[in-house]
């Protein structure tokens, strides 16, 4: 996602090496600040999840990861098992029925800890340095470096870290393009499946994912910069993988004029254009329609091209399965641009929620970065990461849409001044509570935060309520932190019983901190009962600490968490780190009597996929296929600091991991 800290007060250029000029009136321009912006780094508040987004999501606004090992150097091994059917009698590939053919296996190595940068979408120069400092250590034994935060015994000694668990045959399979598996070979229990036709378009890296009931895995895309304000592609697209038939489809989203590429006018950008897909989810189809829909949002659906020729891309898009071949397809009639979204609500709401662009440019949807379905109404809550533009606010907003693309509610994040210090708040991730009651649908919001000097502040979490009958969004808790130690609330998910799990990042922005747990006790979680949004909360209580009911031991071993998912069958919490460390937590009990068992982590071997030193490989938000007992995790490869941006679009290999949940959780 774009890093607001790297955009100047007049929104005329991105600062830092190679930052090209942009037209005035960018919707995330910062106002009222005369401080000098720092050069571009990846340590600032992400825009990802973005991961991000980015991450992060993002962001998370917060981005990319890295791992080691040359990419693109692999070939089928001499046994002929490279990508074709393997021998019978092996466990099934994740996502496939037992007895399916599978490709040959390739080796897993243990490696040094690779840490990510602040935020899901803001991998920093510091993150790159972390890789160079901590990479290595592939001796198959204890492999992560000494950690000053490891527990200390009563006698003052520090227990040895637990080595990552050994992979049983059939636990892990990596899917990707033929010849793209780097140093993996037949000596490992990792299965490698070469999928003909696998590949994203130029400048597109794998991002957030979702899985449909039919087993299709949908993967959004983000630029190689992991910063949606610095696009590297030519269009807008998703990847769709059907594991049963091993078919990969590169789905390019056409513009309103049918164009599949939308190059920016300025020749400096070498044909860069199109947009990102910051988040994608699968939802039930509305009454009267069978099956499911896939819904996606874009933080950057317009990149200053000629609209008359190239048309507009959707900020909010939908896919359905149908047609003669029953394939998933893009539905332009169900998708909406910023202009179309503005037309679905009152003018006074549209003016703020979808501000008009300058000089005849299309309306901004203010950086739609995360989406979640509310369980009672079926409406969709969306995080708008960006401010309104010049003369407005720097803070982002929240939006609720229905499946027809109509605005149901809008809430602008207020000016925040705890202790008199003005902060900029960028909503980055939303997650909905499945136990919500009618007309009181709860969801939580994680925001990226910076101060007036563009310094990253600890990211908070906050609980909200949506009332469908009145179209109102109401904050129920103030924005809180688990501990006042500089740690960040990174990404969140709800269990089926309403328990809230929050992955956290240490103050350095590089390492995972202990998982925070807020169980639902009666009708509320501690977020609301202990820190309600009362009075002038943006000033009086914003940023207060709200200690978690539980901090889970053993969940702070590895890089920051990019994927937090729940297995609906067992209730297990599945954590995927940027460095490729996957950890499962088995909760038991309820309310204040919960207990947790943290299983040995699994290193999925990203170091063997790594390309040149200028590239980074990392995990993104995964998706659980409960029926087929598979955790899917996208693996992206990006270029964050090795090439002066902008550069002509080119392709990099991307992958998808399938982890067999029954094997993963049997420890």
C-alpha cells in the first residue's frame, strides 16, 4: 500500500529515490504539516496490509518478505518426478482427495530467522538489513538466533528454543510455474507441483487470498514495491487456482471501456498502470441466487491514465461462477467505480466518502484496503485507508456496502489528539464477529498510525457496531494497545465463539510478539467492557492500554505475522510469519477459563525459493479450506529496494503453499 509518510504535503510527488511527479490533489495528501518528509523507507506506517496492505494487507500496509535461495534455477530432477504424477502410496497433496497423483518431493532446509518490516505492507530498508544479518543457519538443528525476550527460568537460565518440527511426508506442497522452485529437489518431504500456465502478469505479486466452497483459491495482487502508490504492473488482476484439476487462471479485470491494460500517460512510467487488488473474500450469494460470489476491493484503481480511452477500473468488484463452462468470471454489472459508489448515496455523504478528483479526474474511493462480511445483514464493511485530499482530513474512514454496491453507512475517523499530540489514523484491516446479534453487528478495526513528523506509532485495535436498520456505524471501544511497550496490533481474526485473536509485532517492527486473546464473556469482550468509547474518546482515551485476557506463550518466535486464520473444524489458530514460520495454537475452554497449546512451528522453506539479493520472498494472508483440510498460503516475490522505481513492467515467479491441516495439527 502507499506509505502516506512518503508523499509530500502538496501531494505533487512521491519523495525518495526515483519518486516521479503526480498531479496535485492526490486523495491522501497530508495537510497542515511543514515538516520535511524523510526519504522513502519501509519503516513508516504502511498503507500493508498491507499487506500491507499492505498488509498487509495489508497494508497490511506493510509488505514483502524475504527468504533465501536462488529462484528460477530449478528443473525436474533426474527421477522424472519434476511436475508429473508421482508414485502411488504417498499421502494426498493438500487440497486434493486421497489417492490423487502428486509430483515429486523436494528438500526443506532449516534457515536463520528472516524478519519483516513494520506493518503488513511496509517492509523497510530495516527489513532488508534484517535478512542480511539473520539469514543463514541451515544446519537442521536450532536455527533461529538468540532472542533477548525468551522466557527466563527461576534459576536465571534461558530454555533452548524449540527447533521447527520436521515435516511428515504429504504435509506441505508448493504449487507454481515449471522450473520456478529454486533449490528444492527430490530429497525433501516437500511436494512440488509444476502447474502449466501458472503465472501473474508483469509487475504483479501475490497478495491476500480467499477460498471458495468449490475449492478454488483466489489471490489478489500487489506491486513489486508492496506500495500501491508505486505500481509496477500494467492492469488489474487476480489469480485463480483450482487444485482438483491443477488449473491456474490469470483473471484480468477489464476497464469500463473493455481495456485490459491502462498505461499511465507520463512516459516516465514506461507503461505502468492498472491497479491493485488489496483484499478479496468469498461470500454467500444473495437470496434467490445459488452459490457464492467473490468480492474484492482496490486501494489504487486509478493511476492517472486517459479515462476517455482506457476507461475506469472498479474500486469494488465481484466475481461469480457460471457460464457454459461453470468457470469463475468477472461481473462488471455488479462492480463499482468510485463514481458509481458516489452515485448510490446522498450528495453530502458522497462528497466526503468519494471526493471528486481535480481537473476532471474520477472520484476517489479513498483507498479501499480491507473488506469483511457482517454475518446478520450480509453487508460488507470496508476500510478506507486514505484521507479526503487537499483541504480535508488525513484520516481514513469506514464504509458499509451491500452486494448491489450501494452505500449503507459511512463513518469518518475523527481527529485524534491524545495528550494533545495530533496523529494521523489510516484504517487498514477489518474483521467481523460471527456471533454478532441483529442490528448490533460487531467488527474490529486495526489502523496504521503516525505523528505529525511521520514517525510510526504503535498500531491500535478498536471495536465497532453496525446497525443495519439505521445505517449507523458506532465505535464501541476506544482504540487500544495490548501493552504500552511500543508493540503493534498487527492482524486479527475471530473464533466461532466470538473470541478475538490479535497477532502482535514487537516495537522494532520486525519480530512477532505474543498472540493477544480477548474472549467474549457474556455479551462483550474486554475491549468494550474495560475501555468503552465514551465522552471525547479521540482525545481522552485513544491509545490507552487494554491488557489482553491472555498472551499465548510460544507465539513470538519469528518474523511479524502476515497471516492469521482460524480452522473452523478444530478452532485452531494458524499463524504465518513473513519469514515462512507457521505456528498452530490449539485453544480449549471458553471465556476466562481458556487454555492454549502452542505446537512446534513449521518452517516452510522459503529460503529455497529466493532469487537475487534484490528480491524478497514472503508469505501473505492465507485461507482455510476446512472441507479439504488445507491451509493455503500465497508466497510472493518482490523487488523492494534493488531497482530505481519506476521501471518497465516485468514478471517474477509467485507461488502457493498448501499445508495439510490434519498433519499440521496432530502435534
